[in-house]
RNA sequence: GCGCCCGUAGCUCAGUUGGAUAGAGCGGCUGACUACGAAUCAGCAGGCCGCAGGUUCGAGCCCUGCCGGGCGCACCA
C-alpha cells in the first residue's frame, strides 16, 4: 500500500499542480471509512475551497475530472460534501502485491541506528516492568531492520551503582558470605538477590548508621578495590546471565553490553568533562546551595541548575550518562575494549572491558540513538540532550531520542496473588508501582512459568498425540507470544496496570489468538499437500497470477476477498507509522484485525473443499497472501508460529 | 509551586498530522463443532468521548479555564 500510494501521489500531483496550488504536503491519500466508498480518499478539496473561496464540491468535481483515467485506478467519485474517492484496479493491485510479497517499499535513512533497551540493574531478578521495556525496544529493533536500517542493540549494565552495592553490602555484612561461597549459593541467584535486596533496603532504613559502611563499599567498588569490586563483579555477571536467559525466553537478544565499570575505568567522563568545560557548558558554582559543584544551567529555566559533579569531586548519574551518550555518537574519540560474553543462536553478545583484549570489534558511533527508558527519566534525558547541544552537537542532540513509556503498576488482585505485605497507606490505592526495593513486583520468570504451565495444559488437551518436547516447545512459544502482545497492545503513554486475569488470557485480542490464526492457515497448507500430493510452495510458485478472474467471484466474496487483500497490504505503512511514532499498539491492532478478517473469511469460504478449480486456486492464493503478511507482522512483534496448537 | 502525562461502553483499552455513521477485547445475553481445528465464528445489549466555553465547512483529537488521577522537579541511580 505504501508503494501504491507513493506512485499514485506522484501522478496526482503531476496532473493537478498545473492548475491548482498543490504539492506533496497537500495531497494525502487516506483510507475510506467504508469499502463501498472506495479504497483511497482525498480531502484536499476542503482546504482548497478555503483558499479559492468556492465550494468544496465544485472543486472536487473539477479535480476528479483532471484525475480521470489514472493508471491503476478504476474510477473516481466525488462523495459527501467534497471527498474524492478512488477505486483501485483490483486485479492489477492484487497481482502486483502478490508478486512482490517479500519486497518492502520502505527505505533506510540512517547510517547506523543504536537502540538501547532493557538496562536492568544487575542486582535482582527481572520483573514485568522490565519486560515492557525489552518488548518495546526489541520490536523497534525488528521494525528498523524491516525498514532496512543497520541497527546495533545495546543493553547498558550499571554494575557499579548503589543497587549492586546494596546487594554486596547484604552478602558481606548481613549474610557474611565469602567470595568463594558466592558460587555455591543454590537455586536461581537472581531470585536469591531479589529477596536479599529487599532485606537490605529494610535494614538500611532501620539502621541509618549503616549508610556509612555502604558508602565505603561503593567507593571501593568504583575504584576497583578487592574484595568489594570482585563481589560486585561476581554478582552483576551472574545476574546479567540470568537476565539474558529470561529475555531469551522472549527471543530478545543484544549485540553489546556496555558496563558502567568500564566507563569509570576508561575515564570516559574525564574526556567528556574536558569538552564540557572548554565549551563553557558547565560552570563551577561559587555560591548558594551548590557551591563547589560543577553545574549545568537549564535552557528552559535559567533559574535552575543541575549538579553534574558534586562538591567532593565525584560524578552524578547524569554525568556518566552524558559521557555514555557521547560515546554512542562516536564523539568521545575513544572506544571500549570488548570480549565475548555469551553465544546465543550463533550470535555473539559482546561485553565491554577496561583492559585491552585480542578482539578487533567496535561498537557505538551511531548516527541516530534511541534510548528506551521509562517516562520518569524524562527530565534527566532532557539534560543529557542539552549536554550534547551545549557542546555544539546539534544534529546528534536532534537524533538522540528518548523512547519513553509509562510504568507498569500492579492491580490489587495481582498484589493479593503475590501475597504482598502492604502498608496502610498503600492498601487504599487503586494500583501500586512496581518496586524492586520493596519486593513489590511480578518476576518475569514467574509470569512466564505460569503462562507456560497454562499453555501446556491447553496443548495437552488438544494435541495429546504430540511428543512431550514438542508440546513444551509450543507452550513456550505461546507464553512468549502472550507476554509480547500484552506489552505491545497498550499505547506507551498509558499506565499499564498489570492484572493476572488479563495477562493469562489466551482468547480474544491476545498473542495466542494471532498464533492460532497462523497455525490454522498452515493447517490448510498441510492438508493441501496430503490431499493433492504436491508441495504447496511449488503450487504457489507455478501460478500465473495474470490468469486469475476476479469477475467470477460472487458479490459477497468479491467484497470479502478485496477487504482482506487491501487490509493485508497495509503492513508497510503500519511499520513506518510505528517507527515514526514509536507506538506499536497500531501494529498489534493491525495484526489482530487482519486475523479477525481472515478468521471470518475462513468460516465463510471453504478452500480445499471448493470443487471449482479456478476458484479454489484464487482462495489458495488469497490465504497464502494473508499468511505471508501475517507472518511478517508476527515476526516484527517477536511472535513465533507453533507447529500446532 | 512549576513541568509532563492521563480521563472514551460495567472493566481494560483503540481511535492513523482535525474528516464521512466513535471501534475492539473482556464480562453479560442468543446462536453455530459429523466441516480447511470452536484458543474460532455470527449476532444482541451497553456511549452528554470528565465538565464549561472557544477556534471552523467540520472537534474524541486543536486553544482557554475548571474537576479528578498519575509521574517528575536530589550533591540517589
């Protein structure tokens, strides 16, 4: 559809521009509210009527006359009080789309795009809030790939921050563990730390004097002194492995894991600081509350200033982030060293190192950067961008995108299910924010386990003849699809109140519904091969699309066929819209609607049972067409199609 | 106090730079499995789009004010 519109638009402008003041900005082809009103609509007559001070209907009639006999357009009508509706040449359209199923009209625009997502503090298990981040980020990556962009996926690891420090504090001071005992802690280490982290938070709240001991540990970790730094290293690496394993369950992967410890040891900040000072982007505050600190003034509010370097010379989180952001754009004049961390499906995931390594790989230096971070960080992200601006990197500041989304909260029902202990104040709220510190959260692996268990039960009922490993694989695919669709279907600005009943539903607008639709189409393909003793793919490849006869279709079927075809052709546009708006709800909705339309079609028109060979072939082509588009859409959402369901 | 976001059906949410008759899912009520798989489909009920003004050919969408809710505004990350 994207390609069709693009071509049509050019032709329309060529026809109209000699007589009317119209250009690419004015001519907009939109869909009609009803198929009866045509396939594409233009509302250009309305703005023109204002400019030319005549009534819109008269202008529309004139325009329609100029547009008569456009290639690919069967007829044009003026409708309503001035809409111009285009009816496409259906056969030509279908043949073109059918013959170019693997092709996209979208084109890459950037040299290299960096997408940073997941970014979980390596001190506890991943929870549902992190899943939203990773699912959004991964779908963006997939859509950018589809568009033809070169993409690098980064997952930033804050392995020296206070969150890790608190777990180290817990291990050393509360649990009295030695470094060698760490490896021997049984079970899921990320779960162990989940509990330990809340225990430490409570301890620190009750024993304020312990803060000093914690600060000592923090300093030692930042300076790389043992054994504290070794503890932090062990803890963060082991939990990082757990996080990557969790994300792998959702088919989410990464190219590189830049670590804060590397940023500190390679002195990235010092390089950034020099540039900032030279440019006057930061000033040494002489008076007031911030005396002795290096601060950055805010563009939109000169009264306010943000502290970048503390009076004791240590750097804040934003400072490190500015340096990191500069590195992403290749503005630091320095790179990390790298070593392989793990291998996933034949893809190496690299991790940063402060020491030279034998590996000649390089990351960063993107032309555009997306940071997938929740909305609460908007203020800090703005400061990071301002840092780039005040250094004179205007283009980079412009292409430094904060992909923000609202947080995940828990419904009262969900809180009851995890047996959360709530304060009197929290009990009255309609929902509660996920909090690792309080231990309030649904762990990602717990959710996936529950979904898999439920899915396996359903698969067992329907496909008892399948071997257990197959059924388990299907259950995993269903659980993953369920989570991914759930995380994508909401607009990113809307607060997601997590509820088990909704998340565990496999019916209606859910991931499994989409999978089920694809499975049923494939089931027809399989039956075709059994019945006709021929490869379905070969059959499709040998069809001559020119020979199809759409006029032989009954009125209702012609309508339903066309609706399905034209809707399925909207994928390219939907992907582009997702990438531009960073909203994936539209893509999710598109896929769901496509499935609904197909399921309805499927109930009305038998395919294999159809006696008329020509009609059967046309229906086979139709469902093949839908299947291809559907699978592309599913892949963009990271949803796999099970062999059976 | 300042800034950002949200308010649409009983519930959870869509609504494509302002466009034609505001849509889904869940829940409720009717129906449809000897069929290419019922994790499905067909249908019914359910709406002062928070409230009040304004802008215009046209407003759920834009502007102003108000009401209700959330999140930011640290020498925390």
